[in-house]
C-alpha cells in the first residue's frame, strides 16, 4: 500500500534572528504514515527519516519551484 501524501505545514518568516530582512519559509513534515499491515488493513507508523533526509535537497528544490 503506497502512502497517498505527506502532511506538511509551512511557516513564513520575514527576518532573521538578528532582525534583518530575510524572507524564508520553514516546513514541518509530520512523522506519521499509513501503510498496509500483515493482514492488508491500514496501520499507522513512522516515516523512514533516513530516506527522507537523503532526498532533502530534491524536496527543497520541489518546494521552491
């Protein structure tokens, strides 16, 4: 069973920690996913964070575009 989507929220910031103008976003990915259990019924589990981190540059590029 493939996961249909990720749950992501984005926060837009207009300045950096020093108070200087710097428009940027922060995205938070929910670490929950639904997959098929041994009996074929959907069960909830955690994302494979290692695979997600390996593709962080590609994910950032997709978000920016």
